[in-house]
């Protein structure tokens, strides 16, 4: 089977880099083993610029649809899915703001949210193009969304795949569990048409003799041993008795109104039946740390944090008690205060007064562990921003743009340049950080490619 790809919600090309083992910006000029026939990247929040799209085009060029038009930077909802060139693998890290770890799960809107509705564009592509294989990425909370009806959104997605004749595997994967440089948990979805050779090989006769015990055993083997994710990312043995089984309602309307289910981090959906179980990663190989990807030479002085912005008192203080009196504003504008524990007086909308408490987090990120999850707010004055001790000077600074790229497994300086109206333009630093906070860990896709390549070679 030809290794042809359509990349939706492409960002700066994380899936493309992973599928083609692109490790340097020079590699983007080489012939790629996976042929991306069309991609789409459009950021509705950007009114004057489309930096992600233009960075993608700088490295890989553009793609035309079957009408000879360039719609790669159109709103995907407005694209005619019928004129997308044919392909065999659909990939995409579809928008996840509504489920993001940056906000409380209790406030997430799920598929009803502004970005969550873009799932329906993926379904339209499935309906129009019927690709044999699909590989998607989203935040780990996807399987728990929305807060008031746990699992409904993921159930809707699985039902869409069911209705188009797909079997689905999923796994919540933390990149650091498999040796990579960031503690980033994401839900990955692998779907395949039921008439592929892969589907026949995976489910063999177990699903034709109606023997429930054989079906359970085969599903467990898929999840733990020989399924797409198990082959790529090994897991420990799990007692088959812990497997949870649930049937999806037939209609999407009924499902949307009434379905609720506690999905585990691994599972399979076959013929509208959900099989899910909690798994534990198994890995004993090399582990990459934050220190491994940090700069060793001179770092521009603009990245270093002024002394007055570091501490409001001294490095040993990790807690402020402001229940009786608020600290002066200048002391609250320091990294020590931001990342430290707090006790603050608050008043609820009902008028009830209470003390809000917040725990401390490490102010300086350690070098001997993988980086914490990087968000789109990276580099801003935020509790989640990484600050490190420079390897050469020992002074405290923010991460450089290239360090954020390496945390995600991108080539160094991948986000430096964009192609805007035929002119090479440098991407602003804050946008480079934003792109990386929005991206996936490319190393994981590179691992999955090895498994995908074997599947395609046998089709």
C-alpha cells in the first residue's frame, strides 16, 4: 500500500517530522518516505498572520487539491472534503483547547466547545475519503470529557468510527514513560477499516464464532501484546477479569444525550463494543532528561531573569501567608511568589468569605528528569513556565526557543523561519514557544512509524 498521508490541524508539521524521521532542518529537503498529499492548518485566532501554516510551508512547500487550488490555509470547516487528494493515512493533532490541562476539567466544554466541534470536520473527511488508516492525537482528558457526562465525547468519536466501518485502538501515553524528554500525557487513537488485511490479521476468527470468552481473550491480546500500541509501546500484564465492556448506543443523538462511561487508558472498539482496561508502561531503555537537551554554550542575555524578578525575600521561602495582609504588588511580581505556596482571602459570588490555598511547585526545574508538560503559555509570567539554571553560567533563565523545540523532539530551529507571500520571515519568540506548547512529542510518532510501515508493507 502506498504511504500517502493527509495531515489535518498540521501545526508546524509534527506528524510529518515523525513519520519521516526528520531530525534536522536540512532533512526537510530530502525525499520523504511518507508522501503528504495534502495538509491543512488554519488558526482562527490569528487575524493578520498564520505563522504555523507559513512555517510548515517554509519547510515542506504547499499542496493543491484536486481542483488545483491551494486550500491548505482555509478554515477546515469550509473546505470541500471531496476534492482532497486520495490518501491512505489520515493524521492530526486535532484542536484540544476545550479539554486542555491548562484549564480545570470541571470547566471544559468538550465537543460543545468552540474548538471541539472541529471533530465533525474529521468525520466529514472519513465519510468523503474513507482512508484505510487513521492516527490522531489529543490531550489525555479527552476520554473523560465533558465533566458533567464523563466519556460522552470519546463515545461520540468512537461511534463515528463505528458507523464508517472502523475498528479503533486507543492509548494514553506519557512520552517520559518511554524514555523521552517530556512528561506529556496524550491520548492517541489508531483506527483501521474492517476490510483491511490488518483488521483480518488482528481479529482473525475470534469475532466470527460469537464466543464471548474468545473475544475477550483476543481483545486482551490486542491491548497487551500485539495491537498497534502494544507492539510500539509495551505494557505490563493485566488480569483479564479487569477488562470493562460496554456497548455504544446505535444513534448519535441517544449517545450524546445519555451515554456516560469511565474509559481506561487503553482499549479497543470493535463492532460498536467498547473494551477497556488500565495498563502500565514497561520500559527499561535510555531516558532523556531536560539537562540533555539544554544549551551548553552562550545563551543570549535576553533569556536571563533579573535578580529583582526572582525572589521577593530569599531562596528558602516557599510559602506566603496573606490571609491577614496582602504582600505589596512588587513582591507579587516575582517568580518565587508565583511558584510558591499561598494563603489568600477570597470571596465567593454568594458573599461567602474563605481562604484559598495553593501548594508550592519547584521554582527551578531539575535537569536530571524529563521536562514538565509544556503549555502554550511557555515563557510567559506563569506558574507553568519552565525556569532553569544555565549550564555555562549557573544563572537562572527561561528556556530558549531551540530548547522548547527539543523538548518536543523537533529539529533545532524548526520554528525559526516562515514563508510569507514568498518572503522568508522570522517567527517571533513568543509564537515559537506557543507553537511548541501546542505540538506533540515527535519522538512518539517516529516510534509509531516503524509499526505503521510494517502494516502498510503487508497491505
